[in-house]
C-alpha cells in the first residue's frame, strides 16, 4: 500500500481553501434580482437572490423568514428550503404568495449560517413605486421564434432591471440574467433542438429551437 505524505504547507493550503468555501461574505454581496410567481406551487412567490461571492464561497441553510411591505407590515413568510447557495449564482427562494397590490419597496429578511452554522441576518430591499409590476405579453417579445441560433428579446422600458431565466423541458436552468436595456440577445446555438421556456416576472414565453 502506497503512503502519501503531506507537507505542512500543503495542509495549511487545504485548510485555507476549506475556510474560503465556508466563509461568510458581507451582506452587500447579496441582492434581490427579481420577483416572480412559483410555477411549481401557485401559493408561493419566488424571490430571486443573487450572491456575488466568488465560486468557492458558500453560505449555509439560507432562507427568507419574513417579508415586509413599504408600511412595515408583514406580507409574506418563508421557511428553510435549500442546503446552501454558492457564489456567482442566483437562486429563487419560495415565500408565501405576494399580492399584486403590495406596496414597494419591500424589505426581505435573509438568514444564513456561517462556517460554524451560526446564523446571521441581512435586510435586502427591492422595488419602488406603489405596486409590483406584472409583465404583459406586449411588454416582452422574442424574435425569431422558432430559431436555429440567436433570439432577440425585446422589452419595454418599465421592466428593465427584471430577472429572467431560460429552462429546458426538464426544468433545468440553462441561462439567467437581468434585462439591462431594451434589447437582449440570447444564443441557443449550442443547445439541442427542442422546446425551452423563458421566464420573466410571472410571464413565460415558449421558445422553439430547430
């Protein structure tokens, strides 16, 4: 049997890397990218949280226990749902359904654990104005559809800043991002032919890849 010997420098490096994976990052690395209905459970709303830590960072058992509206009233609650979230990802956290007329901005209490599983809390805000805006079909266009490669997503000014996701027929998330301007290009050239769904703040558009 072969015996492997590690130097103290290698052991120290391994420990340092493990600490980097579990190390908790400041709250300013967390942000709400969008709000959308939960297509799996109609009684829920998904609050999409982006974590911009590096790919080696990880937060433990994150969840949203409570959401307050602009008046400070509790408008939604949630429970622990995920084991964790890696850096450089956006994850949709389920909470009880938010009504269309909830006043913005909302404040989200986001709880997560550090490397010793000691909880910490961030307060994240989202939105402005009087209510959550739902996207109508005329606000969101896809061309060409069907497509053999790229598609152009056209949006109205009112939904710039909204989060979108592209999922396949098995529900796997393939692409995600945030609308930064009136026209966004998505490349489906490397994806196999089939039907894909593009979701954006409560509206879903089917895209056919030939």
